[in-house]
C-alpha cells in the first residue's frame, strides 16, 4: 500500500461513533447545510418501507438532520411506490424527471436524474434493499460533510455477511464477506490502476454521500459501474484527501445470483476500461450459459456502457439553478 494511502487511512477513516448526532446537528445549524437522502428503488416493497420509516422517525422528526427524503422509483412492478409513500417518503418516478431524455435501465441513471429533483447541499444515496436498517448508515456518511469542510465525498464501510449462517460469533464477519464482485473485480482493478483508492473497504457500496457541488460535475455511468465511476472521477476531481469513509457496522441485504454478479462485474470492468483509455472501443457483450432442455444454452447480454454527462451540462439543471 502506498504511504499516501496509509496516511489517508489514519486521517480519513472514521467510525459513526466519532460524530454523535448532537455534534452533527450543531454543525448543521452552524453551517446552514441542507441534506437530501435518495433511495433508488426497483421492486423493493419488502424493505423500502422500513428504511424510510427509520430515517423519517430518527433523522427527520426526532433529530432534523435530513431535510429531504426521496424514493426514486425506476419502474417497479410491485408496491414499492405505495409502501415508500405510506412510510413518509416523497416518491418520484424516474420517467417524470427530465422527460426529454428517454431513460435507460440502470441504477446510475436514477442517481443522476435525482440531482434534478433534490435540493440538498449534501446528497446521500442509500440502497433500498437493506435489511435491519440503522439510521447510522445516513448519519455516518453525512457526518464528515457537515463537520469537515475539506471533505467532499464519503463512502460507508461495513461488514457484509453472506447470510444467516455467518451470524455466529466470529463467523463471516470480515469486511470482504459477501462482496464477491468487490473482491474479484473492483479491488484488483483499483489496486492495479488507481492505487490511491486501495484504502476503501467497500468501494462498490451503495451508501455514500457527497456535496452537490461535486456530484453535479461528475459523469454518471448509467448501470452497475456507477459506484466505481464516481469514486475514480471524484479522486481525479477533488483529490484523495477530500474523500473519506465511515464504519457504520453491518450491512445485510438481498444477494444476487452468480450470473447477475457476472454481468455486474462486466459493467464494472467496462467502466474502468473507459476511464483508462477512452477511445474507439466496441460495445461489449457478455455471454453466459444456462442449462436448458438440450444442454447448456448461451445467453448474451449487452453490458451497460452509456454514461450521462455532468449535470452542469444539462440545460434544465442550469435553468433551475438560475431560477
């Protein structure tokens, strides 16, 4: 590990306990900083309501840390929108945002569009499939942005057990447990090509917060590569010392099957490839195999490669800022 990264780990890695809620509220009042929390959601009726309820109860009503709580529905076929609204979130459908641009499938697309319907100086993203959710996930990633003016981007770090079989004391509690794409794809890529980012425990984690002034300057990969892309681009835009991470405990969520993880890994590799050498690259596909009636049958998937430009390039966003 680079000496620079070792120094960064000692200066920019914290625990959520390092900033009690009372300190965060005092810093928020003193700075006048507003906070938006965004949950991108697709068919998450089983978990989104509890997450919204916890944030609203603990961080809106009991301690007004969060000014805006939105769920961006990207086309759910279940009751995600109804459940989220009943729990107290404002729900906006992806297709209602910037309708002149036809939306494409993908989490990054939703996160990018969310900048147009939020107003917070700090924007926090939280995945909508988390189980046993704690408000520490939000307070942890928002905290450094309220107390440390030199910090612009904060990732959550946590243990990520694969399932109930790992809940026994001492079993499966390592940070890498469950992060299969992280360990097999993202971490090797970062260590080899962006070694200054080698200190991030969960580089692909879906819980992170940043200043709007940074997010609006970054391109957003539309699909699975969004977390890697934002992290790499943030490094090049504001430098390592403006990035940080906070330990928020344990993250439990629904796990993807092996083939979905393969597609995720391919998208992440492509995101890295684009940042390493932008040029004349073919649109990639990934062929996987499933056993069918006549043996193994190929299934070919296009890999998410499209990226949305920095939000400051969008006329509607610039007009909103002037207005």
